């Protein structure tokens, strides 16, 4: 049986400054590299050809999906992986990806790490070349594939630095709004465009306008039936928008209605717990956060940073147990949170404070010294250490 081939597809425009980080390190790792150049005025096309890519000119149509589909149509490999000019993976990851390719059609997810902005999110990044697979949407394009194909989470991490410049990110957001408006003009019932409108407005901090679109989304039965993740995330964004407008009561109503319809959704309980924690309702926070961790928060989910979500669930649960007078339970969850983010001072200083209260000065000192190793000027750690020295 011949070895399956793996190709890289990219859409690029004026990415000369980025190609040394994105394409150059991995161009030789793929069986082919297909580039759609959408009108570069710099040396993008020449650099790509020098790196072995097949470069095709593609007239920009204000449609990212059309450009991505063009690269699929030009490719010849059995499996395709996509990157943008401001994305990067390592050669070792490409080798690992080859080993992960299953014998049957499937969609492989990777984590995208947003540099500068912070956070990570799941994305569909690799798929079989097939006429059954295409992107849809002028912007924030979505991969469509046969629904029976399994989704496989991989350990691959894609670096994305395109949002590290706040001004550039704002300009992108405004341009994307124009494209989404065109999508809604073409089809007012397009629930995915409605979701992206609400999400983009939320990211631009236009919360009242975001609420209008997200409220329409969560009532759309087509969205619930055809893409339950988008429908669910619409609830979470809507609740957060109400929070930003100082209406936690309305945020709570949105989340309670979601849990009424999806009681087994761990992320729903996580957001209810996070909201209750912010309102200092420690018992309700502990109830929902424990349920969230029991149901699981690791599965690929749109816009989810799984590491951060798990950290917050464990950290907030630990702090809630402390407020409820259960220091042993509190320390157990704070220790889990500290293992998840070893350089984060918050769980370590909280642990030190609780350990001091339990008379365990040696363990408390160890945690504080660890905090000060990474954060020499941390005021809370310095205060606790001074307290410990006075008591010695």
C-alpha cells in the first residue's frame, strides 16, 4: 500500500516579512505546497517559488472561502493541511501529523495559540482532499465535510501572531464586519454569519450590537440542529456581553436556559460557575464548576482554550471551597490549578496563605519562593513571606 501524501495549502498576500517564520521552516516537510497569491505587491510569490511551492494567482473576491477552495482544487495530495502567512508549526509537528493520519476519512483538529492576544482555540486544520470538503463563508470560513467523518483532536499547536498588533487587529475586525454584512445581505437566514457578526462585534466591544445578533442566533432552530457548537457558543458570548453591560441577571437567564436544553454540557456548567463566582455565590459556583469538571472540558470546541478553561475551573473551585470553609478541598483544587499553570502566581500564593493557616510553614515557603523565582516583585508573595519570617 503506497504511503499517503500530505500537502500544505496557503492563501497569501504581501507576506514577505512573515514567510521566514511560516513557510520556510516546513516547506520541505510536505509533499507539495500550494499557494494562492491574492495580489501581492512584494516578493511573496518569488519567495514561495524559491521554497518549492506552486504559486497560482487568484483575483481577490472579498471571499476567504473561495480562495481556500481554490487551493484545494489545485492540490494533488491525499491529505491537506492549511496555514496562513502569520501561522507557523515546527518540522517535528509535520512528522507527528503524518503519523496521526488515519486510514479512513476524518477531520483533524489542532490548537491555535494566539500570540500577543493570548489564549488558544481549536480549529479544523487537516482533512482528506475530496470534492466533499470545501470551505464556506466570505470570512471566518468554516470547513464543511460529511457529518459522519470523525473529528480527531491532535497535540499539534499552530502559532498565530496576526492579532498581536492591537491596531491591526481592530482594522481586521472592521473589514471582517463588512464581509459579514455582505453574507447577511446575501442570506439573512445564514446562522453562521449571524454568529460571526455577534462574535466580531463582541471582540470590538460593541456589546449592545452584539447582543442583538447573538439573541437571534440562539433562537434559530436551524443553528441548533446544524451546528450545535456554534449555537452553544452563541449562548456563552451572549451571557458575557450581558455581564460586560453590568446585567449579570440577564447573563444568568441565558445560561440557565441553555442548561435547560443541554444539561450535560460541561461548558454550560463552567460558564454558570464562572458567573456565580463573579457574583460571590460560592455554593452555586462550586456546584457548577464541580459538575463542569466531572462532565469534561477537554473535547475540541469552537473558540475554546482548553488549558485556560480547565485552569479557571479548578482555580475558581478552589477559591469557592475556601470561602465555604473547606480548606482541604480548596488546597486540592488549587494544587491542580498550580500544576496546570506552573508560573501563574495566583494559585501558589493562595496555597501558601492556606498552608500558613494550617501551620505548614515549610510548604508555604516553598510555594512563595517559587512565585518569587518567576515574579520577583509579587507583592502578595512578599507580604506572606514577611509574615512567615516574623513568625519564625
